[in-house]
C-alpha cells in the first residue's frame, strides 16, 4: 500500500474549496506519455497553477501502473513545493479498480456509474466512498450521461443532470465532487448531441445545481476547446479530421465562475501534439530522432495549457 501523501500528492478537495470561493477552476489534464506530462507540469509551474493529473484505466494499462506511479512521483519531485499536484483516476468503472488506484498512491478516484440505473450508481459510488474515506482520498461521482466518445466510453446520447437528483445523490453517496452533464461531451465533436441540439452549455442547469448545493464542487468533463488552428495544421499535413467542434472559450470562462471547480481536458492535448508532430514530419522527411518532433509538440502543449490556466480557467497564480 502506497499512500499518496508519501509521494507528495495532495487531495484535490483542498484545491476545490479555494477554487469555489475565488471563482476559478483547477485544470485536470490527462496525460498518456512523458512529453504530455512535461508540458502539463511546465505550464502549471510557469503559471503557478494547482493541477490535477489524470489517467484513465486504459492509459494506466498502456503506460503500466508502475511507470505511471514513478512518473507522477518524479513530477512531484520536479515541482517541489511550487504547486500542489493531485492524481485522479479518470472514469473508474469498478470498485476493484478504484481500490487498486487508492492503494497505488492516487489521491483521487472517479467512479463513473452514470450509465447504470440510478440506484446502482448510488450503491457503487457509496462503496467507493466507503473504501476511500479512511485513506483520505477524494471521490468524484457522475450523474447524467455525456455524449461523445472517450476511450471505452461511447455514449450516443446526452442526458442532462437533474439538479434535485444531484442533491439526493450527494447526500446518499457522500462524494466529494460531482461530474455533471450540462452539454459538454467527450472527444472532438461537441455541443451537437444534446437533447436540445443547441450550441451552448445549459447554464440554467448549472446555476440550479449551484443553488441547491451551495459550496459543493462541480466537475466539468469534456472541456476541450479544440482550437481550429490545430485542426487546420493537422489537416494540412495529411490528416483528415472533419466536423471538429470544441467548447467555446467564453462558455468555459463563464462555467468556472459558477460551481465548476474542476475542468477535464484530454482531447486538446491529443490534437495539439498530433498536429505539431504531423507538421514537422511532413515538412522534414529526414527527421528520425523522436526528440525533434516530440519536443516541439510538448512545447506547444505547454504554451496552450499556460494560456488556458491564465485566460480560461483562472487558475494562474492560485497555487
Ligand atoms: P475532452 O475530450 O473534452 O478533452 O474531455 C476529457 C474528459 O472529460 C476526460 O474525463
């Protein structure tokens, strides 16, 4: 058993309290490799932003759980006391997986029972909270279903979160934070699949949740903005992505002024790195040293995440 405090990680609940009061959100950036982790850390150190590092079950399998642990250990050593760092399991799908992560040094786990019938979601989430509590680990639940594709998740619909049910869910489960569905979706095609088919987030639902649950931290999944210039860069260099749409930046700025204390970003990281790598390899056919394309991709990610912390999430200077 490795406790997160031995690695130097923090429980994100302490980050959320300040974020709620000061009306910003803590970025939760997913990573799948070393260069992404470097880009995230440098961006957050340069902006003095707290950060939640995230890996999914699939990424933990892809990288290897020992390497994930040691990469994060190294990350904490690198940042020292400059910024607080948390490690969250993104979209945990079983009690066993959550237990394994808690025993492996994670300071936060998400149990995603949102596709289950309500009662089963409550039961599963409560079991995870029960296990995590004595270890001082944060638990994130989810209510409502996000549309879009994210790794093993593939929902073709979006069910908005019912604010009354959210209050009931929190009191029955004891979760520390809750992911809600207000129109964001995972992946690169956003705001299209909601029941209303609109192009805006449902701020009315978010405000209602905030009124019913004052002080309670809300999590916004599917928060990539997917800047057009990177889609264009990728497509100019032999890529073929169509119909890409992200969450407009002004909507993210507005969301973090409310109850949203954690914003999840993964797809931006995939898009930016791939676009830069494609461009470099297309323009420089003789390149074969991975540092020549992974390095610039990492630096670009760093630049964009710095901008997000400063201009979208308001987390810069809050470490
Ligand atoms: P994006 O696909 O918008 O980056 O969302 C990622 C996410 O919510 C991870 O849980």
